[in-house]
């Protein structure tokens, strides 16, 4: 697992640096309001992608890893076909629904959001390929396609627009769609290159569709509630018309995301290990995997969190610009602290999901999302971006603490670094 962690983290570090460069370039190139509008449009599009692709990577990773362990290639064929059909149908329905809404209701940001939703089928294709590659034990390759290609396209395009002095939020959305078009093409090619030749198109039977449909519903709900909890502050600030505050919050969120990246590295490789250990019934080994993953995550997150907390102001000024320092620093500190505390507990959600406790996970997420929403309503009107950061941190900490308690009760071990 450590070797896979190094490979995946190397890819993700490169992707992280490129993604940060994209946000810096956007903040430097676009006016503060335009940067906020772009962030609001893309966040809304990603939120609308939840029913299309939200649970697909988890489902494919779990089913393919288990089937590979048992040598049951027929299951792999059918689950790939089923998820592909789902992406085609669901993305068409969501896009049609947004167009219908836009024709009936006049909203200020309707044009850019209507354009941004064309990214949905591309995100679905990428999610399918990501889940397949992780399921067959190629997490670094899966991460490379989705984390490295989009920022390269965005950096190239925004640099040209900056040179031509024509950069707008709408052009940024266009570049995002173009980048994921390229990602989709390359991801499909990678799947064809690395997937065993015994995996071919095979239509699923009714029983399999029912089983996977229930699992996909649960996993999509988990992903959707998680995304809601992570992005609701941007959506609320955007709906209220505070595009400047969206931009300030986005800068703080991007900084705090650096603290969370080691956990993303771990999650990218953890799935198949959890599945195999659960299939073998070795709970002691499962505890060992959980503790090792939590320690690796916390050790990697600590220096990042401390650097951002103590040197956040000059770093924000150096990267995003002095216009963001006063309004983005305190939200950054709050969210960095919450992310680090969560990192010390490890990937508690993944252990519950792969152990089959999706419904419990959903209820905990709903509780945390409710707490986040109540905190947002109470704080964001008065404290704006800082209030949004406080609300998000409250929700994140409640979520991970409750999940840790459930892991202790359902799986029989205490998660975390100890």
C-alpha cells in the first residue's frame, strides 16, 4: 500500500500544484466578481453532476475489486455496461431539466449555468473510467488523467486570454468543458489499454440492475450530501448575489484543500485493500490498514496546515493577490484547523461504505448537512465568507466524529492515529 501511496501521491501533488496555479491565474486574470461568478457556476455544475456520476467511482471500484479478487469477470462486464447506460440517461435528463427551468424562470446567472451543465456527461465518462482503473489496481493512472490534464488546458487557455485581455467567467467555463472533453477521451483510451481483455461489453440482468441500483442510490446520496456539505457556502453566497464573497471564500477553501489532499491520496488507493480484507474477514488487518492510513494522512497534513496558519497572509498576497488577504485569511485558518482534526481520524467514511453501511453513512451526513445549513443561516448573513468557513468547519467536524463512533461500533475498532 505504501508504494501505491507514493505513486498516487506523486501524481496528485503534481495535479495539486497545477490546480492551485489555475486558481491563482483565474484570480489574477479575472476581476474579483468574475472569479466569484466562475466559481459559482462551476460549483453548481458539479453539484448537478451528483445524480449523473456521484456514486459511480465507489460502486465500480468496490464491484470490480471484489470480482477481480474472485476471478468473476462476468460481473465486471455487466457493471460497466450498467453504469455507462446510467450516465447517458441521467445526464440527458438533468440537462433537459435545466434548459426547461431556464425557459420558465429568469435568473441572473442562468446563462452561464446553462452553458456549464454541458460538462455533466464528460464528468460521468471520467467517473466510470476512474472507478474501473482503481478497481483493477491502477489508482495512480486513474488520478493522473483527472488531476493533471484539466489544469494544463486551463492554464494554457487562461494565459492566452490574459494576453489578449479578453478573460471572462464564461470563457473560463468554456475552457473547463474543453479540458474534460480531453480527459474523457484519454480516460477511455487508458481503460482500453489497461483493462484485462476478458472484460467486454455484457448487458446486465434484472437482478444485478436491482442490486447495483440500490447501491448506486446510496453511494450517490452519500456523494451528493458530502458535496452539498462542502460547497453549500459557495452556493448560498452566490444565490445571495455576493460574488465578491464567493471569491474570498473560494480562495480560503482552495488553501484549506491542501490540508485535505493527503487523505485524497490515501482514499485513491484504499478501496481495493478494504474490499479484499473484508472479503477475507480479517478485522485485525482492517484495523491495521485504518491506523496506518490515518497516520500517513495526519503526518502529511500537519506541515501543510501549520504553514498556512502561520504564513497564510503573505502566501495569499503572493499567489492570489493583495485584494484577497483581509477577507480570505481568517476563513483559511478556521478551515485548515477543521481539516487537520478530520485527518487525524482517517478515512472513516470509506470503511463504513465498503463494509456495506451506506445507509448509516447517509444519516450521519444528513445530520452534518443540517448542522451546516443551520450554522450558515445563522452566520453567513453577518459574517459572510468567515461565517461560511465557520459553518463548514462545524459540519465537517460533526460528520467525522459521528462516523468515527460508527466505525467503532460496527467494525469493532477505534479509528484514528492511536
